[in-house]
C-alpha cells in the first residue's frame, strides 16, 4: 500500500473505496474519522455523531490539532463554523479553550459578542487578547519604522529648535562635513521633524464593520493602536455599518477597541464619509484609509460626490477592499471603477504590506504601483 493511495483515500473519503482495497493504518484511520465528521455532511450518522455534544466537539477539536498542521487546523475550524454549527458551541468556555486561536476566530467571537453568555465572555476576552498581542509583536515595529522613516523624508523643517532636531537624519545629511582634526561633524544643515507637540500627519481609519469584513476589522484595530502610539501622527478610528461609531478613545487598548465593534448589519459608506469630513481639520495633511468592500447600502451617488469632495480638498483618500490575508476579496467592481476615475485607488492589502502603504501615502507617492 503506497502513501499516495492512502492520501487519496483521505481526500476522497472511505466511500470512494467501498471494497476497502486500501486499508488505513490506525493513525490514518483516525484522521479519516476526523475528516468524515466534518466533510461528509450529508450523512445522517455523521450529524448524529458530532452535532449535539460539547465534549464530543471538544474531542474533535483536539484531534484535528493532533493530526494536522496549524494552518490546516485554521481552515478546518472555519469550515466547522458553518458545517457543524460550531458558532453556538463557541459560547461555551470549555470549547473556547480548545480551539486554535487566530484572526478568523477573533472575528467570529466579535460577531457573537452580543449573544455571548456572561460565563463565556472572560474566556473570549482571553482568546482575543492572546491573538491581538501576537499580532502586535509581529506588526508593530515594521509599521512604526515605516511611518517614522516616511515622516522624516516627507516633512522638512529647515530651522528646527534643539528639541525638534532629528539627529540621525542630520548626521547622515552632513557626513561629508566630517572634520578629522576635531573628530566631529560640523552640520551645514539641520533636519527637524516639525514643531514640538504638533502632529505632522492625521490618519483616519474608517472601517466597514459588516460581517464580511471581520478579518479587516481585527487588523485595522491593531494597526490603529500602533499608529496612535506615535506622537508624530494623530489617529482617528471610525467604524460603521448603517450607523457610525468613533472608537478613537479606545485606541490605547486594541482589545477594548475590538469589543466596541458590532460586526454585522448593513453598510452606509456615504454616512461614514460624511462623519469623517467633520473630523478633518487639515485636509492636505490627512490620510483617510477607507476599509470597505464598496457594497453601498446608502446613497451611492452622494457617496461618490463626497469622495470627490474629499479628494479635491487635498485629503489623500485610499480605499482598501480588504486588509487581510484571506485572498482576493469580493467587492463592487463598478463602484471601484468610478472611484478610480476620480483618482482614488482601490485595492486589497495584506497586513505585511500595510506599513509600506502608509509610508508611501505619507510621502505622497502614487499608490497604484
């Protein structure tokens, strides 16, 4: 019996080998049971075997972590949410402690937060906190470095006060003036960050919180918190469905921010842009990142007019169709084309590329490239 035959039987299911011509070793047999429980959804015996018992589901979740790598576990858990009705079982603390925590699970928990019983909320918060802290460790430093580097290149202050001097940039700009006899640099030109206490740029993250944008909301919350920690930028965080909520006060703690999100509901992009217009006081120094799939439930023509007005005022408006690693997003291509005609770019962005995106936006580069 070859490994290839065994794997094909796992892929196709035992029903494809009714004569059992390819017997499975014990471990492979248990893997087949795990896959059958999830993917042979039309079989009555499968539904009776896994559907009702929380301990049995907990055991199944443990099995998939034992037999499959982490990235496969994440996919199987997502499939289980819909195929096995696992969403409701996530309201049980013992199940929450068993699942593999990732961005998709956080999105699911946020969508269930309104119906979550009190006994599960503390455990859910532990899960969300764990994922958010891991994302911060991975994403925070690249974003800080990209934004600070872009600011130092994009902003010119030829006469900085002592406390405003960017010493690293000043030394680099004056290396040719090194005086060997004195073992020092005589700076011909000082490079400064700008006036002390004044934000050099304002960033508005305006995020669609409809259910399909769950992963984007999680990443936007983490990035918003990182940006808010930088003194050189002023950051606003706005989420919307058919109403608009300003979560900027929660940016110090992305976990609190995410629990302020109410995933689901309709979409009124025009209303969200109208609210953001009221926040903007320095249009030419403002970057507005609109995270949405562009399926407008409000007044589409007014939304396009408002986007054009923001662009004309000097706001750097960028539309992210998704801020996630979920692959090609579903979005309204017709509306995206109309925005492109207004010189407003629309594209998906992975979390790893977001720092580069913000750096390019700060420096006024063309983002279509």
